[in-house]
């Protein structure tokens, strides 16, 4: 019995080309972050939503953390020759851990970012 979808070929691609994971962490996550940020800016200009709402703030900051820290972690794992499947599992676990952390601490993170923006505005 085999899978009825193409997940097996996806894993085979990752095993054959482990650099795909590095490319995803370098270019894929920022691309999603930029698209999401552009939509947020447009909706904010139209006065349809506040970008500091938790429903918007949590995934945006999670993607930012995954991009900044995930690329460094995956470069280290890549040069240590860790299995690509393990790297994917590490990426998924890392994303969910960041998401849970930001979900429970989004108010203090938001206050910190607002204080940073006030300090930058004073300069």
C-alpha cells in the first residue's frame, strides 16, 4: 500500500537535495513574511484592521523569528550533515514552539516593540 499523495516524492527530493531546506529558510520564509506584511500595510491604510491585533501580530512575529533564528540553526545543521528529514522536523517543531511562546507573551513583546519604535522616533 502506498500513499495516494505526493509526500513520498517530496521527502525523496529533500533527501536528494538537502540544500532545498536552506533555500527555504533563506528565501521562502522572508517571501511569505513580505507578502503578509504588504497585505497588512494595505489593510491598515484602508483602516480595515489594526496590525497589533493578536490575530495578525502572532503569525507575523513568528515568521520573523523563524527567519532570523531558523536560517542560522539550519546552516549549522546543514554543515553538521544532519539528515534533511530531521531538519524539516526541527523546522516544524521550532515554528510551533515560537508560535506558542509568542501566543502567550504577545502583550509583552508588543510593549517592547512599541518602546523600541518610540526610542527610534525620538532620534
